[in-house]
């Protein structure tokens, strides 16, 4: 008897390989995937604006990277003793206006250069709800805990989402002719919107994304949402807030992603890198023993071999760690 539903996951014609560059943008679930890829030594740049949830914010940010848009002092606003940007996560906020502006523009320049060379773009959309400033209708990526009266909350229609994605992708393909795009829908449940509203929101994202995937050759869909909602489908795979997938769920999703989207040669190297990562996290009870020193020397040798074999990957931190503890 099969206790889990099967999900058909078509793989791309060309799978992810080392040392291809991967750009990630979108919701907090984006960062789960990004951190995993980073740990496995893929060249990664994720969320240069910070976490973004709705399609308008994601598309606006990507277009700004393409154009290398530089923010001006008048693009910031001052509230709660901080200078902030409506286009950026609060991690960019700060007390010094010039410092905030410099951090934002440095991130823009880095994103522009990386996106130009990227082989893959992973976009994770979280919600169809968009927020606009009441005074001028400008869409905002983050409300920065400002009073609700300052915003209009709008559930984007499918056609609105498609228009935003279509415009963004056309500009992106002109900017970087080799890039391939993987769409995912975040399995994080936006319960503050309401259960019914969250489902309506996710449904619109799914429909719009599949429209785009069917339209373009280099677009793919990875069913992160379906894997959690329809395959795991149990609250024991969620955190205590009943909204965010827990460690077991995110591991399951990434393992599935690895199986269907990463090539065999890369998967073989991944197994070697995972062994190194496990060894680095090992906490010995008696670090002064010769047995532990031999353990460190053996893994230092392995890391050096990998660095020599894969010159495009960066193992400097691992070499420093094992060398410093021997």
C-alpha cells in the first residue's frame, strides 16, 4: 500500500552542474534552498533586496538588477529612528542614511554583475497579496511595521501576475541569453491572510507560473508547494506556528530537488562535500587525542584533494578549519 501520493516532476533537459552560478530571489523558503546550495559549494547569490513575497516585488527587483538601478537619497524614508526603503527588507534599514544607501547600492551592483553571468535563476513566490502606498499607489516589498492605514492590500489577479512575469522575463532573456529559470511556490502558509485567502493566493501563483512555463522553453517548475501540501500533508512537518515547514520537510524538499534538478556528476561531488561538512561540524569529547588529530589530518588531506581537482570551487574555509585544529 502506498501511503504517499506520487508527484510527476519533469527534469530540465540540462541539469544543474558545478560550477554553474545560481541566483535566487523570493520568499523565505528561497533561503532554505539557497543555504543548502551554498553549503554544497555552488556559487550562489540570494535575495539582494532581502526576502520578497509577491510577484510584483520580485519582478521589480530583478528588473532593477538588470538596469543596475542606483537608489538616491529621496528613495529612502525615515521612520522609527531608521532610514528605510520600501523596496527592501528591514535588514537594510539603519540609523545612518548614507550607510543605508551605500549598502543598498552595493547590493544592486553585485546583483547586476552576478545576474549577468548566472546560469540559473530560482524564483520562489510566496503570496499573491500585494501592498500599495495609499497616497500614491506605489507597490511596496516590505511594510516595515508601519500603520495599516498607510497601505492598500490587493489580491493580484492571474493576468496581473502574468503581465509582471512576462515583462520581467523578456528583459531578463535579453540581458542574459543563457539563463534558465526554475519557479517554485513557497509551501509557507500565510495564515495571517486567512486559510481560505491563503489558498486563493497560492492558486493564482500556481496558475500564473504554469502559464509562463508553458510559454517559454527555458522555464521549469519545481513543486516544492505540492511536495509539502500533497505528499507530506501532515502538520508534524510544520513548525509550531503551523505555517513554516520544519527541518524534516525542508530536507525532504531539497533531496527531491537534488534528485530531479542536479546532474549525476554534481550529485557524486555533493556526497563528498557532505562528508566534509559533517566532519567539520563534529564536536569531539577529547580533542587532544591522537585519534582526533588523525581524523582532522585525514579530512584536511581530502579537502586539499578536492580543491586541487575542482579549482573553481572554494574550500578555503574548510582548509583553514582543519589546518587550524590539527
